[in-house]
C-alpha cells in the first residue's frame, strides 16, 4: 500500500505513555515554534467497540502489547530521561483503564477552545499528580479547573459513552493513526517521513523548520510586480499547547 502524504506535520500524542509526556515537554520547552505549526492528533488503545469499528473499515490498531521485560526497562529508561530533564514523575496506577475516557474528552475540550490547556492539565494530572485520568470524575474536575461550564464538563466526563462521538471523530482518529502507520507514541509525521520516539523529535523539528524556512531568492529572477499579493499558508489550530479560551 502506498504511504499517505500528510499536508502538514503531525504529532500523535497519547496520555498513557510516559514517552509521549516527555516528548510533549520537549516540544513545548525546546521547540515551541514547531509546536505552533504541527497538527495534534490523539492516539489511544481502543477498547473492543473501537476495534470493532476499525475492523468494519478493514483497519486494525497498529500496536503490540509489551512484554514484562520491556515494561521493566521502561521504568528505568523513563527515570533516566526525566532525571536528565529535571522532571519529577509520579507513577500512576491504572485499574481497568478505558483510554477513550481522557482521549475522546479532548475533542470536546478542543471545541470549547481549551484543547491545548486540556492536554497540559491531563499530562500534569497523570504524570505529576499520579491521578487516574480514566476516572470520569477526574475528567469533570479538570474541565471545571479549566473554567468550562458544567454542561461542557458533563459532556467531557461522559465522552467515552457518547455513541455519536465514537462513531464520528473518535473513529476517524483511529482510522487516521492506522493509515499513517502510527504503531507507537510519540509519533511524528512530515510528508512521507516518519519519526518514532522521543529521541527522533530533534530530527523532526529540524525537518519542520527547514521546510518552513523561506527559499533564498534568485538575484537574477525578475522582481514581483508592485502590489502583488502574497499569502502565507499555515496549519489550523489542532490543539497545540497554550492558553484556554
């Protein structure tokens, strides 16, 4: 199957993965200009309903569960990475998680103008405070913290139970990550080029910056006519981190 070329750079982020959280922090702290131009796409492990919906479109979730040895390695590796960055981490305990709960709620936060702030607050809740972000009450509390109306907070808390959201934007998000071959997170995409992992972020950022840099003018080329219009293309707001509202 021919690879699909994305129109703008993409960042597939995930609230479960500590590596995705670290990549988020690196993106915001080291490459804020890149954070402003990428599309932010949620990536999560679907439940049985999500897998069924994907199968109906001849798609499957491109991820393999890790072994116990790999899990133990990740604990050590994340400790090294966070220590290097001066980040304190509180490991959460996941009890029967439903990852649709925090990830589908993101779409409602985005609609309310709080997508960026929601991402920051969810990451902080999980990796700094050790909270259970698959708890619907936690989502409602975070929505309230963001200053959202009670009606919006209720929708966010119940996002995983919204059949229209699951069949619409939720399914499209799952199909997109499958088509893009996003087999893990953090995952970055620029054209046909794919970058997986925290250590690939600098290369991705350099590629994004290089593509955005203006091409030097040919001194022998004729000057544009007076009054010529120039339109700069930019990607839409897909939830890059920033303020709410």
